């Protein structure tokens, strides 16, 4: 079933306690004469695994300032329930909180050793009964999944020899989530990181590691027929990621089709629902909130309420109006005199202000001339920007047409070669692939290049407006862009709805084809 170069030899893992030479004992280890039987240092010195960890294991701890040595020492006192089978997530208080933190440090250190490919450290922690080969991480990932994720075959063999469950489902990072973030134990809570349930074989198939796949299937008899909660199979993950060697190696499986379509349909419908909600809120803002603000809210708060409050105040203070009017009547002659004096003073200043304005006219004309000259000098630069945009479009279209002609020539050559050789060296699948490649270049690549060129018009027009009109041009560009965004917003969301529905139908068609030919 496999080639000689793909044969595997199990790792010879010595599960016995490592022999520790006398001169490697910790210098702070007490002697029997000056220590009690319950002294933690004496317990540590009496356990060869703990001593080996203290002497040879690097500090993998992320939360304990004393490192993994203090973790091993605390664990050796018997205060913890060992081995730890899962990352403790429940909140504790007091002494239980200290124990829970130690358990978290142990699990974090264990998975850090796995992902950093510290094989001996992993074996020591399992042999010391701190953890098991099936202990899950803070994300719900199994040790075997972590080893497969970093593609460490030796670690995979080691964990399986420690009785790790080869078919156990565990959490793996979703698309778009960096594994660096996935491995962080504290800054990122469990709910913030999305993941999928996968088996080790599924992860190996998705990554395209044929050696790991053969190891898991041929040597450790991993079940390739297991279906993930979202319907994925190891075969489908390998096929979707273009790993044809793994597709050919794994047997054909038809399971999980309904679950896969249901999961993808749900994603498509979620996008459609979001688009519908955005259309609803758009029309609500445009047709209800904005008119209500100008027709109801502004008059209410700027006219009606102030007028009402004024009337109420006047009614409450109506007894004071008689005296107020009498005082204003007595002051009226003086007010009229002061007003007439100010008017006469202003009229006397009119000739001087007119002369000052007349002297500013040349400066105004000079500023206008300078602005016009800036526009004239900016036209060549703007023409250059427009020419570069047009040339970019010509190149994109020419490249797309050239690709179409090349694919057409390749398709015709494949067809003629197949006919002339009577399909001995070229199959119908090769001809079909050539025809699909030609159609893809015609109806996908060329329209995509043209659309990308059209989208770059926005950047080119912004540079043109800024070059010719300066800040005024930028303001005009943003106003036009905003109006254009308002105009195309609803059509874009309608397109998202139609595209989501089309995606759901296309996924159903693909699943039908997969059911007919599981290895497509």
C-alpha cells in the first residue's frame, strides 16, 4: 500500500525512569541526615523524573514566575489530583485557586513543549504522571492535534505510543486565525477564538502531509470515515486544499454531504441576513430618522420647547412685568440717543472703509490669478495621472486577452493531440480541464482585471482633483464619493443577498457531484 521510502519505524520510547548519575543531583538537594521525610526538596530528590525535569527541562511556563521547576515541585507534594486530563476553566478561590493556577501552568507548559517540538520534555511530563497523552488545552485541542498541526512526525509517534487516541476530535484554528494567537494561553479568552472540531487525520490531510497521513492510517489505523460536526471528511479536506496525492491514497467516502452543505448554507444565509438588516437600517435612517430629525426633533427642541418654556416663565413672573416696562420706558430716550450716535459714527467711517476695500481689490485679483495659474500648472500633472490610469487599464485588458488566447491555443493543442493519438496519452479529463481553464480566463480573469481597473478610477480621480483644485478638489471628491456610496449601497447589499443564495445552490451542486465521484 505504501512505497519503501514511506515505511515507518515506531519511535523507541523508553518508558522506564531515566538513570540519573549521582553527580547530577541538585546542589540544593538535602541529605537524609538534615531533612525530614516530608520535606519537598527531599521528595523532589527522591523522584528521578522530577530531578531530570529540574536539571534538563527549559522554562516553558507562561504564568508562574518560578518556572516549571516550581510546578514540578508543587505537583510532587501530592497536593494536586494527577494526572491532569483537561485545562481547568472553573473559577476557584483561596487554596483551590492556587492549585488551579498550577494545573493551568502545567497544561500550558505541556502544549508549549509540543508546539516547540521538545520531544523529551513531553515524554518526561507524561511519564511523571503530570498529564496524559489526551489532556486537552485551553482551546480544547488534544496533544496529538497540536503535534500534527506543527507537523512533527516524531512527536506524533511518541504521543501515540503513550496511548493517545488517534481518532479523538479536538478543536483546531479556523481559517483566518493565526496559530500564534491560537497558542496564547492568557491574553485571548476561549470564546474569542473560533475553531473547528477535527481529528488528527483531518488536520494532516488538510495540511497535505502525505507522510503523516500514511503514518496515521497504515501504522496506527486512524479511521478516515469519521465525519466532523460540520460534515468534513479527511478526503474532502485534502481535495478542497488541492492535495491530490492524499486524495488518491485515501479511500472514497460519501459521508457528511448534508452536514457540509448545511454548514456552508448557514454561513451564506448569515451573510444574506446581515445584508437584509443593513438594507432595513439604511432605509430607516434615510426615510424615517433623517426626516424625523428635521421635521420633528429640530422644531421641537429649537422652537416649540423654548417658546413653551418662555411662556411658562413669563406667566410665573407676570407680576414683575409692570415695573420692568416702566424702567424700559424711562431709559428709551437715552437708548435712542446712543443708537443715533453709533449710526452717525458708522456713516462717517464709510468713505474710509470703501477706500480700504478698493485698495484690497488688486490683492484679490492677484489671489484669483494665482489660483487660476495653479490650476493651469496642475493640468499636466493631472493628465499624467489620468494617462497612467488609462495605460494601466490597457495593460490589464491586453494581459487578460493574451491569457484567453493562450488558454484557447492550449485547449486546441490538447484536443488535437488527443485526437491524433487516439486518446492514448491524453484523457477526456485533460480536455475538459483545458476547456474549463479557457472559460475561467474568459469569464472570470478578464472581467476581474477590468473591474479592478475600474475600481482604481477612484484613486486616480482623487489625485487628479487634488492636483488641479487642491483642498477644494479633495472636498468635492469626498462629496461625490459619499453620494456615490449612498447610491450603490442598496444595490451592493442586494447583490450580496443574491450571491449568498447562489453560493448555497452552487455548494449543493458540488455536494451532488461529490456524491457521484467522491474523489473529484
